[in-house]
C-alpha cells in the first residue's frame, strides 16, 4: 500500500477535480477520510479506487442516488448480483427511452429543415412549427 495522499493527488489519480472529491465525500459516497494534524484530508488507495468507481458510474450516466446504491453494493461482498443488475437494467431502459425521444426530435427537425427553402422569403416552416401553426402550402 502506498502512503496517504492529499486531495490533489487523489483527484489526479482518479481523474476528477478536487472540488468533486469534496462533493462526493459530502454526499457520503466516500467514508470520512483521515486528516493530518493541520486538517488536510489524507486519501488511501482504497478511497482513490472508490473515486474511480464513482467516476466510471458518472461516465455511464448513473444518477448520484444510483451511484450511492452501487457503491454500497460494491462494498458489500454478500450482495446479490440481482440487485446490481436491477439498477443497471433500469438505467439502460431509461437511456433507451431518452435515445428514442432524441431520435424522434432529430427526425422532426430534419423534416422541418428539408421543408425550409432557406432563401430571402419570410415564410419559414420551422418557425411555423415552433409557433404551433399549421403548415401553409
């Protein structure tokens, strides 16, 4: 095990900002870390590993509540993997819904852009659609 490190070193090793390290600690995602006599936080390899876990979960779009639950499950060696799978599946399903909604938006915008002449005339089907006006032909 390496020697304890300050917040800057822990942040660099976990590829997150020191501000986020403090934030995750304030949310209880990290246990209270050791402090020096002068009050500086001292992080161990285990806390850096937890920070990397949190960063990866954030990169995958998990919410802070989901991450808190996942960290708890990760640290509980007697967990049921079904609990982890349930959280991941729920998140994957929500992502699929968001992707479908974004694809529908993209399709609608592409249709509106195709219908716009893009010339000097004031008629604009894009603005008409945004205003809720029926298209004029």
